[in-house]
C-alpha cells in the first residue's frame, strides 16, 4: 500500500466521523462535513497534478456545497509543480499534516476493519472510558511539558 492509498483508506475510515460524505470525482475524492465548515474538515484528496479543468471541477463541487475549495495531497517532489500551479491560481497553504511514512515499506492495515463507528450511548461511554484510561494522561503530560 502506498502513501496515497493509505490516505484514501484513512479518509474512508473517517466517513461518518469526520466526513459526512465522500464524493469520488475519479481524479480526486472530496470529503466534507455538513456541520464543520473549516477547510481542514472539507478537502479534495488528490494524488497527482490536476489539470485546470479538474481543479475547476473541484471548485465547482465545493461551491455547490457552500465550502471553500481545498485540495489535500502528499508533499512529494513529483507534486511540487502542482504547488506552483495552485499558487498561481490563488491558492495558499492552510496547514500541513505530519504523517509518518517510511519509504519502501508496506503499511500494516490488518486492523483497519476493526475500526467501528460508535452508534449507541453505551458504546460512546465505553469509548470515552477507554480514551480517558489510555490517552488522556499522556496528552495532559505532553501539554504540561510544552
């Protein structure tokens, strides 16, 4: 599995959590959230330099949904021309994720199917209890150190 396929799988995992819907344009996958309007929650995931027509299609789709057009892609050398192209069209960098990818290594996805959506009050309580027991202390410690 390459990095883009991982990001695409991650986007699918977030469907129903972060994204209310994912629209497959063939050349990009638009994930958007009906409640949260910030660009971080509403992105078109791309894996290559898009043509002017393709970027226009992304923009039209976002406009029809009432969102700012945001294109999300991996920071790779072969996409540097895409960065220049987008800047020339008036785009600017909003944020950069910090994914940890290892070159020439497969991503272990055997547990992807174990992720499930919380659908009941009981499941939410279990999730929150688990989160608080496992991560809350670690996060608080990291915040206190910084």
